[in-house]
């Protein structure tokens, strides 16, 4: 894990390859060189068993680096920042919409994260509400937000940059959706919080029409999130739900497929012995990384967001991710019943086993105290991890394998029971075919039904759209093509996507039929 | 009586976005009184049980309600299609009545997707329990209609008028076969006739597609996008129809 820096070394070769890479821009090179440099530092102290599991990629640290010097996901309290101004950046509280937008743009440039770009831009409908009244027309609002939006995409070129809207309707929300549809940018990513008793159908339909254009927004079940986090929460990055004024120190994850491959024996033994062993190793990794960030690098003692009260360590936790549930279940089914071909997502017994595995992980994580994680009441947040570019032959989170999804109705019935366990997000993706464009209300119906069924958060992809969602973030197919052709691309997330797309054929994900072309008309 | 009513069901689907407003559970009934050359599901035409991959099921209303209840949180309503739904109007009536009587399903709207070839008593009987109908008008010209479907169109035209008068006409669908029913004069007459019923009518212009259709000589021809748009333009010139071209 720590780079060999002696003599004719790997470090030099990798640094040279980066500085000479013609497809990377200047900023992209600087950021990658910085990441390479932290690999020269020793890894946080972990046990030999933990190190072994990490090197075999049974568990994973998401390549956050050997010496974490920023929390992975940070959700500054922008409403508070706007009220009290910024000492470090010498910005007084704004008084007009133009001031507020400039204030935010400046603040965004200084909010750290694991990607180096801010992963949370605020609940913009609420943050901007004090500056929008009847004296500003819809046309003026659209015009101001359009300039702001172009600035976000050009200056923060990363699809993990994310903002939230809802659950209440507002002129700002509608304006943002209009601007989104007209600009069709990959950045920013957007979540609409939906409260079935508050969010009007008409707003959800407006959001669905935006999905048809841009693949955004993501939809979250507001009452369920409030139940887990309180009302000061937001979905950020590629669908991690965390506390505003807080965030996540780190994200570690366990590959359930690899755990199952290291198991022999019954499912009961898996749940009693093998799974707890790897869950503990994952937790050990999380603890080592959290302690490094807090105790060695002193992030919360030194960063101005913390010293000015815009984030509070007591609103942070660590994220404990799982992925590869589908392969894990299929392996366990085959161990238990020789020759069984029962598949997760297609078999009631396999689905029930999937629920047992998730419940067991949730139970174990809820019993494993974690330091500096008061945001999670002293424990990690459980997360269904949606994958990274290097995952091959393993399915994201608790999803059904790409291309193997059943009908949307069965898909929802398989996935919905898991959602309550994943306070920090699960993000299932449903594909709809183009017939939905003529009947957006059908998608509104499905959103309402999915939330009534206990789903926490999900996204729709429209078949045939220029935008394609890779593991959780959006890219434009035309940008992927540029990387394939060696031309390079402007968004740093596009490079991750190119890796996923090549490994994973994600654009071949099965189209979920909520339509029936060949049946009707007669 | 109604709880024991059974229907011959070709198939069901839990989610459809192309069979009326919103997301709908669709029941495809077996058996049709037309024999359309352009039928996409010819296996649903025989009005009796057939052997093989597409064997229809005899189902009771409670059996269907069990399926509908599972999907209900995701639905705007249910649609009964076919085959031809009105060929089993008694069963449709029993199903719709049961849906309206079930507290967990009463919010669902009940639609019929029909070829319109039934008498006025059928719609009069269904009207208290149905919320809308989508009617196919294969052709205004009686002779061409006979060639396309094997049946006259007088009942179809009467159904469209009757359903509009009842406030239950959701949509009229025009299936366009290139060179058969898209002549300028015919389309203009059709537009005038529809406008006389309701100038704000929702009209769906559907291009014929070969998928699923029985082979015949000479083969039927799919209209191109230009031909379909020409039909839509002529319709729009005649009245303020709410037109959708697919």
C-alpha cells in the first residue's frame, strides 16, 4: 500500500506518466499528483488480517489515500453561512440574490472533499429563499440561475457535485428545473426530496420531465430520511444521505461476493462466523481511517468550516458500505442447495436470503461502536455502495445485476425491503423506456408507489438519453466517446465513468418496461 | 353472482404507461369480434381457450383483485383491453364493481380499451362503474373498415358518439396503414366527423408496425414519419384536437 520510493521506483514512473499524459488537463494533473504524494506516507495502523483483506480487495478503502486530510463528504450549513458571513473568506452576509450567488460560488471553491470538489452545494431552494421575492420576475430568476449553473459546471467539473431541493414547492425549485432542462449539463447532480403529503404531483411531474432531459433529479423519501437523520439532512455526491453541518469521515466497504467466496459450509455458518469476521475487519479499517483524520491530521481542529461552526464533528459519522449482495446470495444458494441456480432478483428464496444477509450486516454494524461518529449515535451509517470504476464482475450495492433485472414491479419488490437499513443511502436505478415521455404521470405514480413501499431513494434512467448514469453519477455519452478516442474530457468524473463503462457495459442495463409496445394498440 | 364471474384472460401486466392516463394495471381479455389484418396479438382473437404458449387463463374477479392489490400503490388505475374487452362485458362490469367496492382500490380509475364494436346497452351497463374508454377507429369509410377488420363500423361510430355523450370518451385512436386509410380526402372527412363529436377530443395517431402481425400478401406497409405527421397536420387544421403521434 505504501509506495516503494527507493531507487528506480514506481512512484517516479507514475508521476512521470501523469505529468506527461496529454489527455489530462492542468488541474486534473495537479489533483492526481497530490493523491500520489500521500501514497508515500505510511498507511494508518491496521492489523495483519485487515491489511490482507484490504490487499485482496475483500474490503476496500475507496482509494481515499494513506493519510486522510479531509473528511470524505462535507455538508456545510450554507443557511448559517449566509446568515453569519465568512470570516476566513472575508465575506459579509449577502443582501441580494446577486450577492448570495457570488457568496456561494466563492464558498464552494473552498469546500474540501475526497474528490477535491464540494459534494454538497446546499438545499438551494431554502438557501436562496431569503433573496427571492415578488420584485424578481421568473425571467430574471432564470437568467441569474442560468449564469450560476454554467459557473458550477465549468468551475466544479465533477458530477459528484450535488444540490438538493424540496420537499416543498417554490419558484426557485421550478426555475432550477427549467434551467436544468435548457442547459442539459452533467453538473450539478440534483436530488428532489419528496414528502408524499407535502410535495405536489405537479412538482414531481416537473421533475420527471427534467429526468427525461437530463437524468436528474434523484428522488428521496423525505419522511424516511427525517426519521433517520432529522430534518437537517441532504443527499450528496453519488447518493449519500448525511447530516447538514456534518458529513462522513470516510467510506469503507466490504465486497460480499469476495466474503462468500472465502466461505465454505452452510448459510447459518456464514451469518454466524464468516460474515462477522469481515464486517469487523471493515470496521477496523474505518476506525483506523477516522482516527487518522481526526487525531493525526487534526482536520476538525484546523479547518475554517469547523472553527466557524459551519460543520460540527458531532454531526459526522463513517459510512460502512456493502456491495456484491447479488453474487453473495447466488453463491450461498449454490452452497446450500447443490446445483441451485436460484438468482437474486428472480427467486423468492434467494431474495429472502438477501434480506437475511442485509439484516445481519445491519445488526453487526449497529453493535460496533465507532469513535467520532456521534452523527450516527456512535456507530457507522450503513450504505449500499453503488460501485467504483475498478469493480469488475460484481454488482453495485444491493442491486440486481446489470442486464438481469426483472420487470420494474418485481425489481421494486426485491429491492424495497432493504431500503430501511441504509440510512446513508442505497440508490437503486430504474430504467424506463421512451414511451414514458408521453405519459410522465405514470412515472409519478411509480415514484409515489415506491415510497409507499418503503423505498428510500432511487433514480430513473431514460433509455436513449444522451445522459447515462454510471454507478451513481451522470456522464454524457459524447464525453465518454471522447475519452475512448484519447481526446480527454473536461469533467474529472468522466474518467471514472470510462473505466466503469468499459468494464461493466453499464449502458446495456435492461430497460424496465413500464410500457407495453407490442400489446397496445392492438 | 359477481364474485363468481370468471373471465377468459389472455394475460395481465402490472405496469403499463401506454394504456390510459398514468401507470396502469392492464388485463388483456381473450377473444375479439374483429379479425384485423393489422392485429399485433392475433393469438388473442379466438374467443375460446387455445393450446400452446399463449393459452389464456380462466380467472375469477378475486384472483385478479389479488394481483391488482399488490400493484395498487403504483397505479392511477386499471385498464381492460384485449382481445376485445366488451365481448366479456359482464366480467368487466363485475371487475370494475369489485374495484370500486374495495376500499384499498377505490382510488383506481377503471378504463376500457375497445374496438367500439358493441351495442349501446353495453356502454349503458358499464357506465356506472367505468371512468373512461379508449376507442380505436380503424377507418371512417365503411368499405375500407370492412376490409381492415372483417366487420362494419356503424357500431364503432355510434360507440364514439355515445361515450362522448356519457362523458366517458378518453381518447380515439387512429391506426394508420400506409396507402390504406391515410388518403387526404378520407383523413379530412375523419377529422370533420371527429370534430362534430368533440372538437377538443384527444386523438392518438398510431403508425402501423409489422411487429407481431400475421404475414399476408401483399404485405401491409408501415407509414413513415412524414406520412404520420401529414395525418396529424390535417387533423389539427380541422379542429383543436389534443393530438399525439406515435
